[in-house]
């Protein structure tokens, strides 16, 4: 019953159940072997009361501590964290190291490959591309084709990702990494997405009647 003693409708009852089971997540992405940044972000997340960690891919490449970062993420996973695979987890596998036009990522891929144990490389290769939890779809790149590693960097690509994720009726929010900067889009009454610029330290209202990415 509600505060006035009236019976709750089905929708209100389901919403109350979701609120009661709500969990505070810390979402981290594109760590790129930066152990010190990862530890700083984890400490900040715990200070903010985060109850569960989700790592949205690209644990390795570029940075100097791939093995240590992987070990830390494996430990987090054992404690209940969600860990997804990104394109750099694929890039450091042996069959992807040598490319005709190497980027900075592929230039560091071979070194990163040899810093990891076979067991660590196998663990990275078996990580899932997506995870669905608490009305959220988590993905490294775009939800419409996560294995193709497309960047979600404007309203059009955000719409493709959101449309693919929201074919499941329980999904209202999509979180991804890959682009290395924060951005937010939402769908209001029409089909077109609207961009919203987040401000650091300011909570963002995300009502359930809208879809967010």
C-alpha cells in the first residue's frame, strides 16, 4: 500500500520493487593498463558508496601494467564485478597482433601480449561483449553490433545502439565506453535523440519514461 493506505497498482508495485533492489554501480572503461588510475578510480567509487563495479572493456594496451590490471580485474570479478571485453582484448591476441597499417594500439599489442600469461590472455578472450542488469545494457562499443567495435559518437550512432538495446522491454539505459569521453543522449517523445552535456559532480535526472545512452 502507498503512504495513504491505498493499494498499489501493478506498475507502482513493480517500480517499488526496482527501487528496493536498486544498487549503486561504478562504471569504469578503457583502463588501458593504467594501474594507478584504476586504483584511484576504485578508491573514489568506494568512497562514493558504490556497491558493484562494472568494467566496460579495454583493460589492456597502451599502458605499462597490463598483467597487474588484469589481475586486479580478475579479483574484482571474483568479488561480483561485471567485466566486459573490448577491442583491445581482441587486439592483443596472437592472431591480431600483426596488421598492415599499425596504429598505436597495434604497435603496443605485441608487447602487451608478452606481458600477460596464457591464462590471462585466455580469460580476456572469454569475457562477454555485453551484460544486462537492473534495466541497463552494458557494452564496450555499440549495442547493435558489439563485435564490430563501432564508435558511438553522435546522435545517429547513439540511436542505432539504443534501438538495438531497447528491443528488450526491461532495458532503459545503455552504458558504453570506447570513445574516451563522456557524453549522454536521451529519447523523449519522438524518435530523435537529444544530446545532454553532463557537468562533473552534478547528478543527472534520468526518469524511466525516457531511454538513455
